[in-house]
């Protein structure tokens, strides 16, 4: 499966993105945004993943663990050690008000 070029966006509600079947054959970036609601991204189990996140008001969870919550929440997260020799999937995820969750 190939990575959707345009990413994804939702004004209101829940946006669920399944990237589990994605073959990471080169470093890639995926962008998704929700204005008001929840953003859930499921990533391939074998991929190196880096998460860039931003929430004006909300919470961030990665792999079942709370990362941060509050207002003006932003940062970069490598939820698991990067494995040399594997390509990296970078997620640029944001919500204006709501929650971000990354799952394996």
C-alpha cells in the first residue's frame, strides 16, 4: 500500500487513519489534522515511527501511554528506539481542540 500523498483532514468528529498495511520502502511523512474532535492513527508494527504533534487544546497518547495534555501542547516523540537500516515514517499530527492517538 502507498502513502496517500495529500494526507487527511477533518473539520469535526473522529478521523481514523489505518496505515498498518503500508510498506515503508523509503523515509516518508504523513500529515493529518482535525479542527475539533479526535485523530487516531494506526501505524505498521515494523516501521520506525517519529511523531510530531500539536494540540491547541487536548491530549496526546502514543502506544497506549499518555504523552501530554493541556493547552498549547506540542513536541516530537520517538515512541520506540529507531532501528538503524530501517526507513522512518514521520507523522505530523495536529488538532485545534481534541485528542491525538497513535496505535500499533
